[in-house]
C-alpha cells in the first residue's frame, strides 16, 4: 500500500526586518506667476522604534522645501488624505504639490498614458509641504500583522501620525516654524484628533485646512433611527439633480440651495421626527416637495418612506437613462450592467480618478524623484475593512469635540473648511451642521472660515475650484 503523502503546509509569514533608510534628495525648479521657486524634495521612510531600539514600522513621506529661505521662519504644512486607508497622493498630485495631473478642458481625464504637468497653483509658494502616508498606505509598512493592527484604528492612527510630525520637526529642526495641517475626508477627522493629541504634548498648530470635512460620523451614517443624514444630504441631492438637468435649471444655484437648506432643516426635519404620526396630507406634501428638489420619482420617494439613502439616490436619479452618478463627485456618470438594483456597480468618479493618480505617481516617484522600490504603492487596500473604530464604533464616532478642546487650549489656531456642492461623501450641509453644533464660545467662532466650490469631494480637479482653493488658502496662511 503506498505511503500517504501529506499536503505541504504553507510557511509561516516571515517578519520583515527593517534597516533605517537614507532619504533620497533631488533638486527642482518651478515658475509660479512671475516667481521662480527652487525647491528640494526629500523622499524616504521615517522609522518608528520600540523600547529595544528596533524599527517596528516605517512611514513613507515626501517633503518639499523651498531653497534660499530660512527654514525656521517659513510655514510648514503636513498633508494627508483619508479613507481610512488612503495615501496622500490625491492632495499631493491634485492640488498642493508643484506637479499635478493633466486634465482636459472639460475637467475630465485624458486617455492613458496620463501626464504630470507643472502646477501653477501649488501651495509651495506659501508653505513648505510634507506629504504623509499612514501605516499600511502607500509605501508605509509595519514589520508584522500585530504591529500593523496597532496602527489601523482611530487612536493608533492619530498617535502614529502625530509621532511622525514630532520626529520630522525634530530631525529637521523646524520647531520654530509656523505649523499647519491639511487633511481631506477622513483626513479631516484625523486632523482634529492630532490637534488635540499634540497640543497636550507641547505642539500647537497655527492653522488647519479641512478639505471635504467630516468630524461627526452621525451626519453620514444611514442607519435606522438616525434621520440626520437624510436631512443633511438633501441640498447635495438637489445640486446633483440640478447639474444633470433632472429638475428645471435655476438662474442662481446658491440661492436655490439656500431654499433647500431651509426646507431640510425646518419642515422636512420636523416631519421626519413625527414618524408614523405624520398625517396623510403631510406625507403627500413632503413627497411632492422632495420630488421637486431631487428630480426623483414620487413613487420611489414614497417607497423609501421619505428617506433617501445615498446609494439609492446615485442609482435612481438617472435610472431612466440607464446611468448612475458618483458618490465622490456626483457630476460623474457611470454605466452599470444591471439597472434594477439599488447599488452602483462602482463609483464612476473613483473609477475615473484611480488610474491617472496611481500610474503617474508611480512613474514620478521612481523616475523624477529617484526613489527606487519594488513595493506596491497601496491605494485603498483592506485597511478600511480592518479599521478599529474603538468603543465609539458602536455609536457615532466624533472628533469635533476634540477640535473644540484644542482650540480652547490654543485660541490662536485658525480653521479653514473647503466643501464642494457635488460631494456625496461628505456633504457641505453636514459640515455646516457639525460646525453649528460644536458648542463653540462666541469668541472662538471667528476662528473658523468656510469656502464653497462648484465641484465634488476632490474639488481641485475642477480648474476654477483649484484656482479658488489656492487663493483662499494663500490668504488663510498669509
């Protein structure tokens, strides 16, 4: 009888051994307006060491510093995106850095191969820039799964990015520089947490730029018993319907949205609070008003119990044309194979953005900036699914209170909030609601400034908004 052959057992995953890397430094030049900026780019991975002086993680970064100016006096801004699970590539190559993705005249991406061009609206004119990729994004890695897990959560993420900032300003002697943060999407949530974490450790920021902000997750969680998102998303539904011609065009979009905002926070909110005690006349009137605002079928609104879920909206608005609209940017249109479902096959705005940003970044960092690595540049891997929201994850995580406390301790810190009308991920009206419910002392309310843009979540892909954002931030930093 032949001897039984046991199947081969997979090898135990090997622990990564890190050695501290020497950063790669290159020199460049760009013309902004009538000025020539000579700048240095430093690319590398910051080592995080344990109590035994062993490197247990490395955080990838790209630092842009202008030559010929005293570093200690020049502003320094740390930048990151959101997800959670996204690297800093979007803000980097979309708005802030000296290079940006080339677009068409209609604010669309040309076919591949995609190109980088000089960014005449770079923020480098006004501040040095450091782009940070949190652990398990970009080229940032931890040595094993257990240490990776420690970083994949609200608290661990805030602590590790804060530690990066401390290490960077120490190693580069930037303690005397005016300090700024800029975060996008979940990066705004992270920014608020960092501001509170570091103020207690002696690091105060001059200002924070929040791009497409979300600080209170209750404003965006479509769960039973939480009517808030249905109210706060309504103006963005209206803006989207207006853009796609699903409702009659208004002469002034902003005035129209003000009318929708007033209805949403007023009569609509009150009627939703009544629940099943709403009269049939009230229900009929609400259905008619919502249809007028959103362009959706009255039957669909009735079947949705007057509560329009974001995913259903994206699928339903242009269903008669067999098209869907994007969540990140509702100006984008997609084509699904199945037109009967209530969920998009994909977000057409994300699908349009991924190839240009990922391909150009990988070429840029390796060829132009000479950072050689065989590592995959992680853009939205499984980090979001593995994210530890902590005890707050059972409810509605909120860092707006952390930000309020940080401003209370550091009343010199200013906040600029940029929001797009066509952003269905972090709607502008939800941001306004959060700001109005922070219980800010009247003397601190003036620390906040908001700006609105006729674009989506990544408003900087829209050329006029890119220019406006640069001007607004230049004034804010200045």
